[in-house]
C-alpha cells in the first residue's frame, strides 16, 4: 500500500474536505490564474472563504498533549505488511509539545529520544482503511514512520490539523525569510493567506502568525517598489478583516499612508482595518502603533480632493445612521487619536521645554542627552496691535525671528514667576506652581504670543480640531465627549493657537447649549484648584475672543441646573465679578440676573461693592427693571418672614404651586415650623417659595411631584430642617445626595422612591443626627 501522500484511494481523507484543501496547496508550486490577479480593486480585497465549509468541524490549535507513539523504521515497500499485521510494534505514551520548529516529548526517551523536526516530515496523513490502528495519524520521515494514536476521532483530527499547520507555517517562514523572486514571493503570500483563511483551526495565532511573517518580510526588504507594496497589502487584506495588524505592519501601513495618501489601497483596504480598530480596540496605550496608523489614515483621507468632507463621511460611518452609536469604543478611540495628533504638533517644543526625549526618540533608542537632536526652531508671532504696557522681557515689536524653543521657555518662565509674585505678594522665586491661566496670561504681550507651526503640523492641528468639532454634533456622543475633554487634555501651547481655539470654541458652545446636566457640568473644572473651560473662555481668559458671549452662555446654562447656586455665585463674586459687571453694563440679561441674585442671596458683603452693583444695574433699562423687581421681592419677603402667623399649616389636596405662592403672599409666616403639602400637585417649582420660610423645621411632601431640582434648592437654604417626608415622590439619587448638607435632619422618609443602597449608605455617613429613616420599597430596603 502506498504511503507517499499521492492520490491513491487508500489515502482519501473521508468526511473532511479540509484535508485535500490543505494538501493541494503547493508551497512553491504553480498557482491558479485567479490568484495571480494584481489589480488594485475591490475584488482582491474581498475574497470570500470559498474553501471553507460553514458546516465543517472546528478545532482548537494544539500546543501540547498526551498521545500514544509508535515508530516504525523500515523500507517503505514493506510498510503496508507491518501495519496490517496483528502483531504491531509496541506503543509508548508521551506528552508531546508542538514547538515552532519540531515535535518534542516532555520525556525524551524511547521513540521520542530526539525531537522530530517539521522539515524532516515528508508526509502527514490519516490512517483510514480497514485493519489499520484506530484514530492514528501517520508522519513519514526518511527511513521510517511515526504513528500517533489518539483516544478518539476528534482528538485525532485535532492533532492532524495542528501538526499540518505547524509544518506549513514553518516552511512558509523559511521560504519568505529568504526571498529571491518577488513574483514567486507574492504567490506564496497569497497561498499563505488562503491557508490561514481555510484552516479549520480556531486560534488567534492562525491569523496572527502569517501577519507577523509578512511584516518581518516587509521590514527586512524596505527597497520594494510601490507596486510590490500595494500587491502585498491587497494579498493580506482578507486576514485584516477580523484581526488587528501587528506593530511592524502598522509602521509599514503608516509609511504607505504618508507616501501615497491618494492610493486606492488606503480607501479599499485600510478603511475596514481602521474601522475595526476604532470599534474593538480597548487600550491604545498597549498598542500605540495602532493609534498612529489610525492617525495617518485620517490624514491620508484629508489629502484627497474632497478633504474634510471625506473625513466627515468616515466619522459618520463610524457613528452609524441611527441616533445611537452601537459601538461604545468608537468615541473614546477617536478622541484618543485626536488628542495624540494635537500633542504631536507641539511635541518637539514640549520635549525641549521639559528636556525629555520624544516618543520617536524613545522608539529609536536615543534616550541619552548627547544623542538627542537639537530642538526644532519655532517661529514666534508678535502681537498684531500696539501694546500699551511695556513687554516684560520679550522684544515683540521687531519682525518675527527664529529662536530656539528652549529660549522661549526661559522667557515665559521668567515672566510667569514675576507675574505670580506680583499677584501673590511673594518673591519671584517661589516654589508654587502656576496654574494654566497664569502660564498663559502673564501679560497682554505674552497672551498674544503664539508659536508658528510648520505647514504640515498646522494642517494636522486643523484636521483633528475639526474632527472634535464633528464629534460634538452627535447628541449621543456629547456627554462622553464632554467628560473626556473636561480636564482640558491639550498642550497649553495649543490653547494659544488662534485657529485651534476657534474650532474648539464651537465644541464648548455645543456643551453650553446642551440642556443635559451631565454635559454642561463638564464646563466646570474637574477638581478644585484646576482651571476648566469656564475659566478659559471667561473674559480675560486665554481662549476668550468674543467679549464674553460664550462666558455668558455658560453662566446661563450652569445657573439653570446647578443645585449649589450660592456656591456658584460665591465663586463668580470672588473670581469673575468684574467681567460680570462689565457684561451687565453692556446689557447682557444673564449677567443682570446674576448680579440681582448676588444681592438677593447676600453674596456680596462689602457695602461699596453692593452700591457699585446697584449702579451697574440702574445704568441699563433691563437692569433697572430687574432691580426694581428685586426690591419688590425683598419687601414681600420681609413681610412674609415677619414674626407672626400659624406654626402649622396643611394645604388641601390637589393644591398647586400657584396656590401655595398665593397663600404665602397673603400675610406673615415667620412662625411657620410645620408645613404639610401631602397629596397635593406641587412640583419642584414650589421650592422657590419654601426657601423663604426661615423657621420651617418639618416638611411633608408625601405623594407629590416634588423632584430632584427642588431638593437641591432646599438643601442650600433650609439648613434648619429636621423632618422631611419624601414618600412616593419621583426623587432619585441625584437629588437625594444633596441632602447630605442638611446636618440638622433627624427624620427622613424615602419610602417608595428611587433610592439606591449606595446613596443610602452615603447619607447615613454624612448625616450624624439622622435617627428615623424609612427606606421601605426601595433598593436599599
């Protein structure tokens, strides 16, 4: 019987079409005419898995396992007689390991005393005829045969496919590591890709191993022609549909995007690869070259005739046609790419400023100071209008001059230190670190100082600033985008770039116009002592170029939803009172309302400042009208809070907010301590009336529509409240958490609300006087 791997009937691989499929692939043989197509079209990029049957068995790639081994050394002409005899040679149990180059036993004794190299295996077959040992795989080598016997047919087939894969990939690695003729190499690459696509094995390395082999081939042969590059990219495209390219291959793709951005390969092959990266990548920190490839791909799209229109269509394709993007990783990945690209525009300046190696230098191994390249010269732009005050130390009146970026740093730092010393009244050499606004607002001269980027870096900055602008137009992406940008994750040099801040202003404007609190609350700083967008775009801020229009818009939306109104007003009074008064003087209605609230809540203690605010309000018609209304409210409030009236009051059921306001305006309620609004139709709007009751200690809101907004207002003004009944109200954690500031609360009913266990534990920890709590029919029950 013939065991040479020919086409004899005894060697037919029954019930599995993959056997013939794999064996029929020549390693260096003739290829079909269909695989010799080098046209850069959609056809080669979308080859289907026509060799694989969807109903075929799938196996996990074996790396090691226990199996019975028998070795028969004999001339091939006598093999069939031995195999069919009843007295077969003895079997040995071995734990075999399938390494990259050989089959090795964990106990190198007996038959497997020496490893069996894949290069020495001449043939690999299944034994499938009568009288043959059950579940055996035959490995033919010069002078003998190795028989591997598994416990069942599934394990046998798994060993067969795993050995076949290891043997083939070993041969492809050897052949492609020493290329001679590139036309043959291209055929072998296609055969390798087809083998990976049609393999019944399911393992990450099945697709990754060919990609690593090809990336090594490309790295070691950088002198290939552009046509060869494109042919290879098209050949491996099917492997990239469900796999990330390895790092070396990413660098090759980046180079192709830079050198041939208008190539059809960028659109037809790279687009699905980048889409998959954006949809499935979890951490660019672990694979930064994937991020760099995505960045270069977007820049290549921008080089096309339609430019940013193509980029816009790509971003829209990533979001999808519906109102909700189905892929949660797309936005964070796009933002990460944008931030890294923007940072790269100022990388040379930042690294020379910080005296640290760039990412490129780290990749190239140039981390020693004497190996570093000198910093790239950057151009300073002088102010375009006359400066009334003398510049601290920088000669800004002459024409632009090329200076070393480290010299810019010295001047900026000197000016920052002196400016901080003047503001704080301390020495210039203090150890305190200036914040972002201090660094950029040293003086009017330094405020207008900007760095002229090279043309290419300027295009990169503009491209990715526009992408951030596009992202802010999607409603479902805006909350996450606002959260990602809240820490201001940009180089401070970029924030002094007029074109960049102009595009960024559109993004911040979208945040300020969004009614959702989770969006516009991100305009504030991420933590105390750190600047936020609210500070940057306020009058005098580095990014403000509209006389405070955006600032007023931000104040309006924040006042409408901020539950810590008094705290917010205190912050404005301490830091932005001047800009608020200036905008009010110009007739800005939002700022007029802010000044009136400061007077109403007694935010301003200084009498002279109060008089100045009143004068500002009286200088405009809208301000005068609102100030008169404030005076009327104050008179009514004094009458309401005048001692007298009942100590207990219960409103009839079905009463409304208007009914409560009408009742409280009818006389004095300075003695009112207990108010019941149970089973009425009041809402959060009645909180404006409730906070006017200075003696209120018990409030019953059972089965009303009083919500989170009302609770936030009560928590700021009714610090003496002791008993609060919120049973069957629509309050949630967002409002209940505000109660943590009401330290006098001793009884709290949250029965049948949307209270969660975490919020309940937080309230118990922050309210030491809380003794009587009802949380039945809640998650915390």
